[in-house]
């Protein structure tokens, strides 16, 4: 995958040509049924991993639930943080430590990966640097996160243990049927993709990728200001509205003081479904190692 991404547009064109030739019967495809395969993360070792904060609904609701006004800077520029690019998982089981299960949360997101080096990239050109899209579950240990962020740094330990992406990398041409216009005042590619999260088979979250206020193009413009981005860099969208227990619990408590909060427990299965991107399923397990 690293070699494929480093090949940029020429490698993408070669893959599309080979796909077409296979469809035309010019080549014998070597494949196994996906049901018999163990899927790894589509980009198992990204060069870097940045996660944005691009859905206004999530930010505004989370702040409201804490008794805070919406921060005006959200509408001035997109923000992001760095997370652990070597703690990437694909579909399947994820082992977590005991402290991670102190208010463990999912985060329903979409991620992109870069396949072209660039610097000071204008938003109008930035989508050409994206190789494709994936579902992303930014697992979060909320107690650790809240403790460390009291010191005005982070998130770090609350986020660095596992992020799941998958089930596969979907190239932009596959998403053309879902293309739509970006939010008013924003530029860049946008897609009508329904986003759903289930925990142990029960739906807990539903949103839409088109509600991402800051586009990936605008996020890339911000990221690349005075900095090179490289093939293999992973970028998350941030949480869609209603896309985590932290937000859902806050809203529930605001409306009903007796609301029973929910967090992920050992053995829980998180299933994320996004139109055009497939289904990403992970089960979290308790370990002491």
C-alpha cells in the first residue's frame, strides 16, 4: 500500500486500467472470497495521522451539553490534532487496557489518505491529493482524555491506543454517484453518504458525511500551510453529529437528569456503516498487556 500511494496518479491510473482489463477478460484475477479473508487496515502504517474537528453539529452540541457557548473560531479555520499513526487497526478485535475502559467511546468518522506530496496547497486544488476514503472509528478513553486536557494539552493518552480504519480504501471515482455541493461558504468535494453506528447490533448514531462543514480540501489547505504532506498521510474528519457516546450522553443528561449513560464495555462490538464505504466492525477486548 505504501508503494501504491507513493506512485500517485500514475499508479492509480494503472490500477484502473488493470481493473478494466480484468472486466474485459484480458487477465485472470487472483482472488479469494472476502468472507475467507482477514482484512487488515487499508493503510496499516500511515506516515502520520491527523484528526480534524470538522462537523459543526458535534462541536456545538458537545459544548452546549457542557454549558458552553459555541466557540466562534470554529467558523474561522479548521483545526486538527496529531494522534498515534502506529496504533492503526483494521476490522476485527482490538485489545485495550483497563484504564481505556473507564468511559470508553467510539467516534463515527470518515478518513482520507494522501497520495501526492505538496506544501501550501490551496483548497481549490487539495482534493487532487486524496487517494481515497475509508470509515474510521477513533476509539477514545474519555476519563483519560478529560484528565489530561485539564492541563490544556491533548488529546493524547485518551486517543493514542487504537484507531480503526477500513474495511477498504474507496477511490474517488467510486463515490461520484453520491457527490453533492459543500456547505455554504465552503469549497471542496462533498458526498451524500449516510453514516450509521451500531453497538452490539443496536443503532446508537446516524448522520451524514455531507454535513461536514469544513471540507477535507479546506482541512488539507490548513494542514499544508508551511508544511509538506506526503503519500501515506492519514486524515480523519472528526466526529459526525451524534457520532459518539460523549455527545449522546451529554444530550441525554441535559434532557433528563436520570438518563442512563452508556460507554463501551469489554466484548462490545461496534459496527459502522457508511454509504459507498462499506461496513467496519470491531470488537473491543480487555487485556493487561
